[in-house]
C-alpha cells in the first residue's frame, strides 16, 4: 500500500519534521544515508507492527507500507496515515 502526500516544504525541513514526529509518537526511525529515504516502524500493541518506507521528493512525500497487522484494515491504516502525514506537511 502506498500513500502520497503533496507538500510545499523544503526536503530538509520535511526530513526534520519526520524525525521529530517519529520521536514524538515513539516510532522507530531509520533514515537512509541521504536523509531523504528511510524506514519507519511502529508497534501497534497486541495487533502487531506497522513497517513502512518513506521517500521525500521535491513536492511529494511517499510512504509505502511493507508490513501491517492482518487485523488492521488497509482502509483504516490509509486514512490514519493520510490524516497524520497531512498534519505533518501542513504544520
């Protein structure tokens, strides 16, 4: 599953915001060497873990979910990601 969010931030500012949000939400954050790609992982309690790759492009933040709990519907996860990432790029 892939979620793309448009943004008007600099790539450096968006990378900084992703790192801050990961810390604030207790998300495992593993940036790539260039800082514009990486992996995010969050334990969803008894449901299991969500693991996603992210890529920061000039006007789009792309998040590709690699693993998600079977009991967490894709539509629910998509909506949650779109809401949170929308706040991230707007705030």
